[in-house]
């Protein structure tokens, strides 16, 4: 954290300061923008606290700058405007009190000191003055700057009170520790453990927002290990917590599937920002706890965990209030297919197997290959190199087959409607048999993905079923 140019050199701060002066109201920049300045992190979100009416100041600033749109949220006493790629939120300084059955506070007008007291963490309570008499002065009542240097997450006030009042702050502590790679203060960590039951009053939508922030960080494993250590993970995603631990029978052990999963997630984060691919990595082995068996000859097995896991995805998404649309189906597909490229890499790669993988994966084949490569967590460097080399062969074969046969997302050239017209049928079992036979023949390389060849194959199959074409 090296000092650099004045954080308040931006034109917008001078405009806000002039408006505050003319309105005779004290005003400050607070929170994430100030924190990120000292961390040398880019920030295009600015929070402004006004000792007075924040909405009124926002409207005056908009008028001064020619901004047409001001979003006003009267229930929260806030207003937001957009200025040169920056979102600026204005709020009146306030103090809060809480009811034990709700995380929605009773709000009263307050001072900057009151507002800093209600902040979640010391590093988010930092403020810079925009007032003429002390413009640019840092107000740091809780030692937030030192905590930035020490890379530690602390609360301004007693952490038990902080987390009991607003339990979501426990997840925010873990999220900031993950994003910034900071340590959570011991007293704060203990308070999270003691108050985790209070998360029951928080909506799942708010919880999943923080969980997604953790998953979007460069190293999500930090957050998920903290969630586990605090006992929160078993409340939110017990299926993941169930993967923990190693069983041993007759000296044979399996790996810790929880730690393996987190390695896969960290690996995938090195290659993609796709949040749903990260979810697929987090859930790819989710059914291993259910399918775990010991066999005297084979040792530990997890047969069918990809199939069982894919069936678990809809209920997990529903509980977590994640989208029950194509995003869920994408994750479900990758969980189901994640062993297929691995099997191809270990066996002789046949054209038929590659065609079927292309057909089943469709446009998600590249993401599937990224997931499979991330799934290599062996500590043996030679083993890693061998698996990656095998995957390169699979990738090359996928490319060759796709260029030659155009299998990805293909539709068989003979439709069910055509079959019914030719043979005078209504929708029935025979139509499905012929359609699937044509599809399989193309995927197995028996015929080309060509109308004439498929039509001839249809005639042959219909003859086997004793079907006669209409005259």
C-alpha cells in the first residue's frame, strides 16, 4: 500500500464539495472507495455520507453536472447517480438499532461518527472529508488503516453485537477475507461461530449474493474453508460439507473429496470468469458422499456419482434460490458429463466416442474440457503432465471430428414428421425407434450426416419393423 495521487483529485469530488458548501451540510466519502484507494485497487463505486439530507444533495449535484437521471430510494433514504462511468450513492448519516427477529434496522438521523459506528468492518469505516475546512482529511476512528496494513478483518464495535444485529455481516467478513486474502481477527472469528444460527433470519437471496462473490474471487477455497470452519457451510450447502474426511479400510484410503473439490474450483478460476462453470466445478463431485463404497478388490469406488450428482443439481439450485433456467441445466450437464473426456483420455480415442461426446456436450464442450483439466489435482508432476497431454489428444480429436462431421448440436436429417408422412403413422414407438437408430448410426460412423444416406437407412430400419411406405 504505497501512497500515490490524491484520491479526491477527481472532478466529481470538487463538484460535490461545492454543493455541500452552498447547502451548508457536512459531507464525506466513506467505505469501499476509500479502502480500495489505500489497497491500490480500482473502484468505480463511490459512497457519499451527508450529515443531513443525502437525496437533496444528490439532486443538487445532478443539476450542477447536467445529469438527467437520479435514482431515489426513499425507503432507504438514498439516491444514486451515474457520472463518467462511476456510480455514486448519496445517503444521510444515520444511526441504527435492531430488533432480534430482523436484520432491518430502525434508522435515525445521525452524525458521521454514528454512521462509522454502524459500519461492518474497520476497513469499511474509513472516511475522507469533502468539507472546505479539512478537505481530504482521513477520519479513521477504529484503526482501519492499520488493519489494512496488517491484512486483518475486525469490526468497529463488539463483534457479537455486530453480527447479532446484522447476521449477513458474518458472510461479508468471510467474503472480504477471501477477496482480499486477509485474516479474520480471532475474536471476530469466534463471534461468527457463536452467532451463525442468526443467519436463519437472512433471506437466501442475500446469502447467495455473498456466496457468489466468494466464488468470483481469485481463490474461492479460502472462503469455503472459512465457511466450513465456522459451521456455516453445513447450514447453507450441507452436501458440500458432507464430502469432508477420509475413510480407511484395510489400509486403503480415498482422497478428501472436499479438499479436492476446492482445488478444482481454484484451478478453474485460473482459466475462466464464468460463474456457472465455477459452480459446476464446486458441484462436480457432490454425490461422492452418497455413492461411496468399499470393494475388497477395487478399493474405494464412487460409481455413478456423475449421474446421481446431476440429479441433485435442481434441488440444490432451488434451495439456494439460484436460477432454475438454462444456467441450472448448464451446470447439470457439466456435472453429468465431467467423466466422459477423462474416460476418453485413458482409453483409445474412437471416432464414435468423440462424436457422442460432441453431440451430448454441444456448445459447452470447451467448458467441459476446461473443467476436466481443472479436475487434475495430482501432486505428482509427471502424472499431471501425462493427463494434460492426453487431454490435448482428446481436444485435437474433437476438433478433427467436428470439422469433418459437424456433429456439435446437429439435428438428424430425417425428422419424425417425415417418417410419419412416409409410412402413414401417427406419433408412436416405431417413429422414435427409427429416429434414434438414424442418430446412433450417424454418431457411430455407420452413415454420414447426410440426407440421402439417412433416408436409405430409414427405409432399411422401417423394413425391419415391418413398416410399409404409403403409395
